[in-house]
């Protein structure tokens, strides 16, 4: 929705969150080093695990982020509301219901995990990547925090890309800011024609959303096609379309996904979001394509490699599945999750040596208590093997 609002006010998306506030030239900033990026990642994880929201707010510059979200339109009458909007958002981030407040609480109560994955300081916008995993259903999200130096030269995150919503937080906050802008402009009696156009455009998008909520997906797609071109190409509207298309037909779903990739070729969101849909349709080749493209854009980690391994299992390509899950273990050897995922895979592959190895690691390395495998149906073949005898002997010892 940001796109349609900005376009109708005479601004493009590049004028808003992606570019940040326009600043004076000044001396060049010191380049970010790999060690600094790694230290930042570790510091944020430590703050999350401690529930230290004051520290998370020092590491994530919410003032910078909201400044990016509100830098257009640049009108004198918006100065005071803008300062109030920035103060409100930044103060909220040190409260329990804030983004990192909820993540920290989830880590504390073992509802989710939050893990630093990697950094890329050579990217056009240097970033650090974090993985948010929900333990109840195993669902994943990824946060890409864009690094910058503040006025004192300290390393901070100036914006955050959230994979499952396919946008930066500055873009999401810009929508909230534009509601304030609309009220101020209307109150001052300016740009009534533009505001009328904005209202009409917003109502059209809201109509599409409401049709999807009512399950009228065909009608929602028909209304989507009537939207202005700028709105049809915006990521948030394309995601609404993707949701509707998923409930209409596989052909509509593929067309919606293809358009998302065409308009946003570097965004990994659509492929990531489509993996489960393809798996549920048993279209494993397309699922694997989505996994591979997601990994190509985000990089390998144990969770994405685990998904790839499971798709190989669905395809009954067991040697490839075992090889991939071993790579997942190697990617994050201090984490029990890939070992747990590996157990299902190596048992399905009837790889008894790997089954013994995984069981041994789960017990010795991570302290898991393993029940009598003879009572677990999926181990019926394993318990007949020499490897099981080795396992049993190790339990006796």
C-alpha cells in the first residue's frame, strides 16, 4: 500500500524507506568489518536471551528506522506530528509487547528460538541475518538487519527486512505514517484532489483484502486486476493476490508467483512462502526449485538445508536426503535441531550407520533421553540390525 500512496503524492518508493533521510555530505563513514558484524550479531542474541530491551534498542536504531519511514512527504505542517510519531514508535520498542520484547519472551519460555546466522559486509547494504524459529510447529522467519554507523560511529541496524512479510519495517511503518499525513493534509485543506485519489486507491485495496477474508477469491482476483499498475506491482498487494490465487487454482497461484518474481526479482519471500504449498500439492520439483532459490538468496543454514533434505525424502531420493541433512548438521553442529531432523530422514532412508550416529550424538552431545527403540514402530527395521546391537550395548554401559 505504500507504493500507491507515494505514487499519488508524487513520490516513488525509492524516495522513502529504502533511501533513508537525506543528510549532509560530511566525512565518509568507516567501513564495517567482519568482526564488527559478528560482534553485533552475538550482542543482539545475548540481549534477546537476557530480555534486555534497552540493549536491543541500542543495537537497533529505531529512531533511524522510523526516520526513514517518515522522511516523505517533506511538508512544514508535518514536522511536529513526525517528531511525535518517531518518539512514540521508539519508546514502544523498550516495552514487553515490542518486536524484540515478544521474541525475548518466546526464547525465555521456549516458544521460539532466535539465532544469528551470518553477515554480508560486502553487500550494497551490509547486513546481519537472524533466524526466528517457532518450536511448536517448526515454522521459520528470517530477519535481515541492515548495518550502518550512527553519528558517534557505533554500529547499529538502521532497518530490518522481515522475510514472511516481504518488506522492511520502515515500509510497514511508512503506511502508518501516511495515515497521519492524510489527516494533517485534510485538516489543512491541502491537496484535496490527491487525497481523494489516495482514499479511492486505498478503498480499492481494502476491498480486495475483504473479499479474500470472505473467501471470495475469484472476485478478489478480478478486483486486483482493476487496481492501478503501481498497486498491482507492490509487494504487499502481490502477497494478497498470492493468497487468493492459492485458493483458486494452481495455475493462478503460479501466475501470481511469477509476477512477484518478475516485479521483485531479488526478493526471496515468494519462493520461501510457496514451499509448503508445493509440498502439499506433491509438486516436489517446484518445491525444490523454491528451496534452491531461497537458499541462493539467503544462503545455507541448517533449517533451509533441513527443508531441502525433507523434500528429497518426499521425492524418495534418500542418498541425496542423507547427504543434505549431514550438510545441515555440519552448518550448525552445536544445534540439536538438525540432528532431530536427521533422525527421521536416516531412518526413512534405512541408513543404519547414520541412524546409530545420530542417536549417539543426540544422547551424548545434547543429553536426550532415548526410550526403548523396540517400542517405537519406525525403528522396527533398525532394531534387527548389528548397528542396533551396538546402540544397545552403549546403553548398557
